[in-house]
C-alpha cells in the first residue's frame, strides 16, 4: 500500500513546529513500514509587488522545509500574485480556489507516479489539500481520504462561496477523519452527511512529553522561584486562541495567589499587545521553542490554560497532561474531549474570563491528581493513533 500524502500543514524554515502533528504521525508510519510520499502544497510570490508588500508588512515568505526529524517533504509550488491575494481578501475565493487546486493537481500528476491511495491533511484556503486530492483521484482513478483538523471546518467551511466545494469533497471521499466529535458535528451543521466519517484525534510523542521533576526543570529553564505557583499558556498568540484575553485572565489569577509566575510559550500577531498589557505581572515569555523545550515548560507549570474561542481538538492538552500538568480549558470545539474531565472545562458565556480565572485559582489551591492525568494521556500516543489510521488504509486496500 503506497500512500500519497498531501498537506496544507508543513514545517517551514521560519516555524519548524508548523504542522508538527503531521511529522509525528509520519514517523510512526515509518516505524510500521508504510510506504508514503509527502507533498507540501506551497506558494511562491509572482511579481515584485507582492514581495514588496511582504517586506512592508514584515510578513516574509515562509520557506517549506524538505526534511525534519527524518521525514522528507516534497514541496510543490504554485505562483500567487497580488491580484490573487486581493481576490481572496475582498471578493469571492471560489475562483481562486478552483484555479490553484487545478494547478496543483495538474503539476503533481505530471511530476509524481501514481500511488494506491491519496490522504489529504487539511481543507485550508486558498488551496484545500482535500480538494486537490479529489482532483488527483479523478486523474489517477484511486480513492482519497481527508483528515480535518479544525479551522478548516470551523472558519473556512462556513463561507457560503465555497461550501458546495467542501461538501462535494467530503461526501466523495472514501473516508473523512475528524480530530474530534465536535468538529464532525460542526461539519454536519454545514450540511455534511457524516456517512463516511470517523473520529481519530491527534496524538502526542511520549518520548518528548513525559513527567519530569518540577523544581529541577524550573531551575534548568532559569525560572525557579521558591513558594510560587506556575500558570502557563502554549500556543499561537492569535485571537482564535483567545490570547487577547490572557492579560485579563492572568491579572485576575494574580490577585488571589499573588505568588504566581506566568509562562507564555508561543508567538503571533498579539505578542506586542500582550506584552504591553502584562506589565506588572511576573511573566516569562519563552517565544517559539522546539518541542523538547515545550515539554520542559509544560513540566514547569502547575496549570496550563487553553481558553480558545475555537479548537479542532487541542492536542496540546494531551501533551500537557502527559507531563503531569492540569489543563483548564474553554468548552469550545474539541477542547472538552481533549481535557477529558468536566471539572476542568469552563463553559462559554457571560463573565467567561472571571469564571476561568476563578477555576484556575481553585485548582491551584486544592491541587489535583497528577498521576491520573499522566495515565489518561497514555491512550493518545502516536503509536495508538496511527494504528487506527492504518486500519482505514487496510480497509480500503
């Protein structure tokens, strides 16, 4: 069985952690002897205007990596000009989507040999991997699978101008894999039948995310302080993660146990705003760090927060639990499924930030069963998750 994997999510020179869950599952594929080719659907700037605009906006072109952690990626590029970007932003994205996906499918069919099955990760605009997979399946006459990860459904599928394309792609797939039940239900709310659906969450790497001695790791990171609680956040500093509310949430937490140190691991468009609003708090900004460092920071935390406005699954919850940290999260998307304990989920609604902070303070004061969290996480190792994916391959082969 040869699997041809198309992905909208892949590591770049600027952000090697991008699409890290793709890399981790493919490492398990290698261990199981699965024969696969991975193609990154990437863009390059057409014309000088777009390149100039990138420089002015400090948004450099992200260079796809061709290898990371022993997994090889084969980037395929389609040119994108300023006109394409403008169409996507201010007009219908449908024509842009159809143009780009046609170009990707035609180029790939010329440059790569036919495989047994196509597996697409992501339905992200402007060139959803699933749509490219559908077009390729028609050229090669082979079946395709689509894995949906989160905002590709929560944000993109709700657009009326492309919903018919999304529905056609999902309904015609041999199997659609959703990372949470909540994400599947969201797709159904947009008209998807769910007849070919299965739920398989993302996993975690137990060789990286594992329990360590808290004081030792805090000293190693240079953030040790006696008689102090540690509360952290790991993720992109963007609105959908509700990162804009971290200063308010952390500020309310700091009022009750004043001996609290906050850790923020990640980066994003809200970084400067958050830095400014957190002046006066004891905050460690780690920025973007390798997965091994992320695991250390998670071990340093007593509580990790995930107040996202939407989340496909929230594998970061599993990673933190595997390190023995308690995760408090919102009730959005797949977060409750990822956390697994109702008492650590804060429902959306009025006074959310105040209620969220209070729940964190309660957990800090009362404590929690660290071993219970660690044991629960063991059911989500990549080894266990990938076995379920490969089972689908065999059913189709």
